C-alpha cells in the first residue's frame, strides 16, 4: 500500500451519537486499497460505533461514508445493496451458528446471494476455509474447535462473496498471545497475497504494531481523531502526550 493507491473509503464530516448526545463529531479520514487500516482508542471512545456506521447498521447524525462514488448514508436500496456486496464483516464473537458445521456457516452467504448449485457452494466454501487453514475442520461445529479457529472461520465466511474490503471487530479479543499472533499473520498474508483491504477495530497494541499500515486514534474527550499515521511513529514521535501514553502503555504518573 502506498499513497498512490486509490482511495476506496472516504469518511466526510461524520457525526454520530445516541438520543441526541454526540459521541463522534465531524470525523474525516480515508482508507486506501490494500492497506490494513486500524481504528483504535481508549474504552468508550466510539471505535465499534464508527465501524457499525461504516458497514451500514446505523445512520449517522450527519456526514457521508463513501465507497468509491457511492455514499452508503444516502444510497437508495439498489445502490446500498451493491455497496454491501463490496465488503465482508467478522464480528467480535465470530457470530457463527453453533448448530452448523464450519462449512455450512461459510456457505450461508453463497446460499443467500448467489445462484450457485450445492456442489459449487461447497467448493467455494472449502476454498475459503483453505485460505484460513481450516479445510481439515470443515465438518466440525464451532464448539468442536478453538476460539482462534472460530475467528478464522468467521473471516472465511466474511470472504465468501469475494469482497474487496474486510471489516474485523476486535479479532484478537479473548485469544491467548500465541493464537492472536497467528491471526495477525493470517491477516497480513491475506492482505499481501490477495490484495484485500482491512478495516480493523482493536485496542491490542501487539496486533496494532504487527499488522497496521495506518491507524486513526479516537478520543472520547475530544469526540474526534487525535492521531493518524504509522503506529510506531506515533508511539515514538507524537507531540500529543495522551497518544504517547496510550502507545507506550503508561499512565499520566509514569
């Protein structure tokens, strides 16, 4: 990913909140094709709220969220469906159906949104499971595999329709350090080998330093973006004391 790569998401004058209370105020940022873009910040700063707006679950108070030339906030039903097909989502829990095998979970989007026959659906689902290292476990249920494998299966399902963008909500949450590091390597491999763009919400510093091409840092006190750029550069050279404290895991008294 370089600054020459095209911008595929553009957030403009974005304001969001609940019951008239503003949580995020006039955010503006861009995501470029092929980057691993991380949204981070302290507890309650609005990371997951921003992601949920970006994937169209909520309407903002004001502003635009553009995918190419199309604004998901103002789009009509037909255009909105086209935008939604451009990305896949993995939620924090994996959100797998416990009564289904991993293969059946990955097949679900193919059953709903394609005209493929059963054999073709199985083939595509197996290919996606293979990409995340789970083909041998295709017929296991989520309860029969580890938490890390459930996250991988969630990513495989998010990729079922060949999206150009993947949104991941706290992918390392609940994982031990080794499993989290393995998931980080998977994300990097998919980004590099398939040219996928990732938008990830996380507060796990080890993962942020390992995978992020660029980050934005939200702050609930200012209700906006207090830092943007390479996380290592922000850790070492930011002129904002709060940003340095966050990246270096220091309290104000340290």
